[in-house]
C-alpha cells in the first residue's frame, strides 16, 4: 500500500531520463527539483481552484451536517423518523444515478463553469448527517437542559455546548469531506468546460493528455495533488481515530 506513494515521492525528484532507465532505481541518483517546478507552473491555477472549493465546501458541509444531526438527534417532532430514514435511504443510491438530476438543476440555475456548481451540491451529505446524528446521542441531554435553564438560546446551545463536545466527529467528517472534495473528478469534469475553472484532478488529467509524454512532470503533478491530503491526515489522524471509535459506540 505504501510502496506506490514512496515511489511517487522519490520519482518526483528524478529527471525524465532517470525515470525511464532500466533497471529502475528507487532513490534518485541526481536529485533535481526541475520536474516539480515545471509541474507547478502548469497545475498552479488548478491547485488554487481546488483549494478555494475545498476550503469553502468542507466547513459548509460539516456545519450543515452538524445542524441537521443536532435537530434529528436532540429534538422531537412529527415525522422525524421518516425524515431520517428518507435521508438514510439516499445513501443506498449510487452517486452516478444523481448526476443527471444534479446536472439539470445546475443548468437551470445557470451555474455551469462556476464555483457554485462545485460547492452547493456537496453542502449536504447523507453520510455526514447520519454520522452527526449518531454522535449526538453521546451528548447528555442534562447539559442542554442546564443551558436552557441558564437562559441560553438554542443557537447558543449548539455553538457553545454541543460543538465543543463533538469535536472529534467534526474532525473526522471534515477530513472525509476534504478528501472527497479534493479528489472529486467526475462531477467537476461534467460541469466545467473552461480550463481556467478546472480543479486539480481534472486539470491533472488535461495536463497529462495535452502535453508530450513527460513522465517526470506528470509524476510531480500527482505528487503535488496528493500532498495536501497526506498533510491533512497527518495533522488530524488522532481526531479521526477517536471520532471513528466514538461514533461506532453511539447508539441508533
């Protein structure tokens, strides 16, 4: 599992001739940053687009999931269970089934080649709502009642009492949404036709197909695309493990 990542990392600093040498070598004989610089010059606009879309869509998705999960987990109202199971049922549908209706809505709203088309459809996720709803069962109702007795409003309870308690779940969902948004290829490929709007997966594919077969630059581009995800995992791995463990212990 780790070997392709290690191979890509070392090959980023190899020249084109050294990558094609046989028998291949793992470590670069003459390390060079030229492939990395060349790749960055070509994929920089795509990276900027991906960073913007990811930094907007990820917090938005986490916030909406926490809000809906809080309502479904801590409030009683008519039709709550039916609504929850309806949301849960959408997880059983393959994502490709929803491409056509989502695309039709994007066309009606005139969002083709805009950031809205990339951000809004991912603002609500059934998995995120399910995960937050499950985690809300671990928040004691006594804390919420005590806050209400002290005169706290419902938004204040959510922001000052609930959110700090579900921090591991927020971090877990955040990294999942970050990876999903950063690595998303199919949907941006459908709704984007202008190269200046391409995200890094689409731009990297276009870069690989539109230029001469330069494996060193392609490999460096793949390294640039994967680096933010690796960094995010290293930073948040403790929260991810804790959040997954506690979420699995929550009752339905």
